[in-house]
């Protein structure tokens, strides 16, 4: 019973990661690409790790999995924020359908 | 052949497909930030591949390598973004 749930969780998490990578390939500008990868890839890796912990049914493995999930959940927004700020200040082009640009008045972009 | 074996093989195939897609973006990416994002996602896929491989070979010790990979990828991404931002400020 636990093996079936673990296998299903592995497949579902891999599908989320695959969707994230299709997003990184198809999205039109870098900010949308980061929005696809940061959320979907983090969710996918969390589901895969929970499936692994459910396969082993061991307390040590569960502790390591919880550590990895907490670390990824804490650091993925920080890394995405730093890359996004650097990309914005460097003046990378926004998508032509982007309407709201709230940082436009505060930080001058390099042209 | 049990169900978990088949499921781990299927998810390994999906993860290798996503590695190929990320590598296309890594080689084609127009700016350096695209490449940093691709490297970040590549390390996340690496953690997933290590986890699935530990299920396939029934080696629980491989999960520790996932912790190391998560920490190293975060430090690498933040360092790259920091130095990019710093060089940018110097140029302006």
C-alpha cells in the first residue's frame, strides 16, 4: 500500500518538474521563466522527496527529507529575488504584454 | 518486478527529459540571468534524480548528498547574482 502511494508521488513530482522545465523553455521573458521554475520545481521536488520518505518508512530519512524541504522553501524565494533584481536593474526587456511595472519610478533601468 | 520499480523508472525518464529541456535553455539563453536560472533548476532536478535513484537501488545514504546539493546550489546562485549586481553598480 505504501509502495503504491510512494510510486504515485514520485511520478506526480516528476511531472511537476517536467512542467516547470517546459515553462522555462516556452515562457517569453526572464521574469515569467523565473515565476514558472521557482514555484513548480520547488513543489515537484517536495512531492518527490515525500514519496521517497514514504518508500523508506524510516525516521532518519524523514528527518533528512524535512530538512531538504525546509531549506528549499527558505532559499528558493531569496535566490529568485536576487536574480530578478539583478535582471531588472540590468535592463532586460519585459514582455510586450506586461502592463504594470511598479519599480519603474524608483529604480532607473540601464538602457 | 514491483510497482515501485516501474514507477521509479517512469519518473527517471521524465526527469531526464526535463534535464534535456533545461540544457536547451542553458545553451540558448539570451542573457546570463537565464543561464543562472537554468543552473538553479538543474540542481533541483539533480536532487530529484538522486532521490529517485536511491529508491531504485535501495540506498538510503544517497539522501545526504541531496542536502549537500541543495546548500551548494543556493550558495552558488546567490553568489552569482550578488556579483552580477555588484559589477552592474560599478558600471553605472
